[in-house]
C-alpha cells in the first residue's frame, strides 16, 4: 500500500533509487514506528512521515519521524554516537532519538529484528536481539558489556554456525497474538507464571511469510548479539551474512523457543 513517506533527494542519493522507490511504495516501509524526534507512535500509511538517515563513518541507520517534527534529511553523526542507534527490519523498534544521538545519556533498549533463517534445507522464523547500548550487570557500574554473559547464564548457547539448529531453552517462549509479536517470555520464579524478558512497546506487525513459517514450525530461533554487532540489515541475505560474521567473532548466542499464541 502506498505510504505518506517523504524521501528527500539527499536521502535518496544515499540509499539509492531502488530502495527509495520501495519505501515510497510501502514494500519496505515500517507498519508503525516511534518518531526519532518526539518518540511518540506514527503510522506511515496515515501520518505524513519523514525518512531520516543518520550517517556515521562506516554505518548508516534509516529512521522515521513525523513530518511535523523533522524534515527528511541526512544527519551526519560520529560512529560512536551511531553504534547504538539500530532499527529493526520492520522499523518498529525505535532507534535512539535525535536528542540522544546528540550525546545525552540514554538507557539501553533491546532492538528486535524479525526475519527467516535457513537451517539446512528448512526455513525457520527468527528474531535477532541487539541492545542499543552496552549492557552492564544489574547494580554494577563496571564499563564492560556483559550482555552475552547474562544470556549464557540463562541458557543461551554460543553459535558457531547459524546454519545449525540451536538448542531448545526450557521455560522460554515467543508470544504472538493475532499475528503480531508481543513478547519473549522467560520462566518466572518458583510457582510463578512466565514473565516477559522482552516486551514490545506496542505489538509488532509481522510479515505473512514470517507468520506462516512460525505456525508451520511452532518454533522461533532467537539470536542475540552485543550492541553494534549486527546493525540494521535491509534484506534477509544481508542479515544472514551479519549473523555469520558475528558467529565467527564469537559474538552470537541463540536458542530455539516454542511459539505460543496465534
């Protein structure tokens, strides 16, 4: 469906005519987004929306904003500022706000990318989790990023090859309600129900292909990597390349979680 997106000439020059036209036609536009300026929800099918491209020395992140908040434009930032501003393929997990990119302190948010991963000859629905900033151990002021260490303590396993099936993680699950992604659930305390480990700010729309594969497999592969490892990848083949690179660097963990809900 056509969108109310505005792609400026300088943004078009950076992302290319093909990707710009796909955005305007609604093929790669987000179903919804949190404005990168005011951080309130927007819908490019109903709201005039600007594409805002944050460009660092080596990385670029395409974000979305209400047209009343920001015009479509290219915003040069340092690579250090940009590393945490990662958006999902669907564009529905917000990047850092424009103010945060200016250097003010921010709290890490778990960004979620939805895609499909080939394991052998079979496709599986996948979620790739990447924080927007380093994760410290609760209560610690230490500067090191312990995101993978914390997940390892929960049972996530290091990935050597994304083409191999990760191990199941008992008690965890992925919740989908009415075809939208709601949360990743982890075991509760003894005698307590499952609790959200990650929960969408608002339910995330999923592609028809992702939903069909999820309902067929009843299993979702969940991968996780530290901030700046995967980044925003516009295609699933590029996402696979990023996962393989992270695995080679020892920076990728994964688990196979059952799908719950419909």
